C-alpha cells in the first residue's frame, strides 16, 4: 500500500522501489482525476521504464475535455490505452 501525498503515485512514496523489489515491469492505471493524478502517475511510470496500460473506462475527470485530451493526446505517447473488457480478457488468457 502506498499513501499518495502529491498528484503522482511515484513522488516521494517509495512505490518505484517496492515495484522493483517485486520485479514488476508493467503498471495498469485508472483513477478519479484523469488529467491530474492518473496523468502524473503515467508520466512517472513511463519515465521509470514501466510498460504502462491506461484503462480509459476505469477513469474519470471533473473536466470532460481534460479527460478527453489526456486519453487521446497524452496517454498514447506513454503506453497502451485500453478498456476494462480488454484488460479482463488479457488477465484471463
């Protein structure tokens, strides 16, 4: 468990070291503030070298336009954008 004190989950939380210790190479992201917390965490995950998966229909934002911009313009540069149904299929097989 990580307690987030800033927008991104990696900033001053020890998350990166925990993931290294567990040999994690991929992170799957969702959340309640697409253009703030999710985007900040996605950028950090990408910069740390993780394979980033962003589950579009498992995130939202108070600003629909900001959500759309993150999903369509930013996230494709950081990782794979997918849907819950596709993520569940990938976990099954």
